[in-house]
């Protein structure tokens, strides 16, 4: 899947390992692992639900994305040993336009956004919950490193 390529690129450049659980029973598609001591915690980890969309979901300030109710409820819990986030990768309508390559660069168009759903409220919705992901929550190398350093200090995203 294309969103997996985006995740692999960001994680690799950030210097972390990526792992995939055998079964996604708990709304965890992927895990990211650091090695060594990062502050107070050795080998911090981050788990995530990974989605993609090519729909028009952006406005000037945020991206609005409908999350299945099961995923919303799984990701909003606060008592996990390993913190969890949602990542949504935007893709062009024509997938052939997503990656461009020349002898000078490899370019992926658009980007991914992340959001922690911890402490989100319960909902009366029965199918989906639309979450708002701020545009400044781009899932970049620097953002991932900052999240992992925070986890190393005992601060969950």
C-alpha cells in the first residue's frame, strides 16, 4: 500500500525501526521502535493506526477524517503501555502522480498528518467519528523524532 511506503520513508530517515503486528485486533497497524536510552525510557515505542485518503478533506486549518467507531474507541483509551496515534496520508486522485523521480530526487507528493486521540470524548455515533487533524500536525521526520523523544521522557502524545 502506498501509505505504508510513506510511513517507511519517514521512519527510516528518522532513524527508527518499523514493525507490523501479525493481527490488527486492537486498531494497531504498525509500531515504531527506537533503540537505547532516550531520556528516562529505554527503547521507547509508538503504535499507530495508518489510513490514507485521496478525498478533498483539507481546509485552511485542518483535515477532517472519518474514523471507524471501533478504531476511534481503541485509540482514545488512556491506559496503554505504548502510546498510540492515528496517521492519515493524503494521496493524489491519480496515484501515478504520487511519486516523481529524477536523477536528482525522489519526490512523494502530499503528506501525512497525525493525531493523538487520547482523552477524546465518548460518542453516541454508531459508525464513524470525524476527527479534526490540525494542518501543523504533519507527520514528518522532525515530528516523529519529537514524538519519540517525548515518549522517552515519559510524555505521551
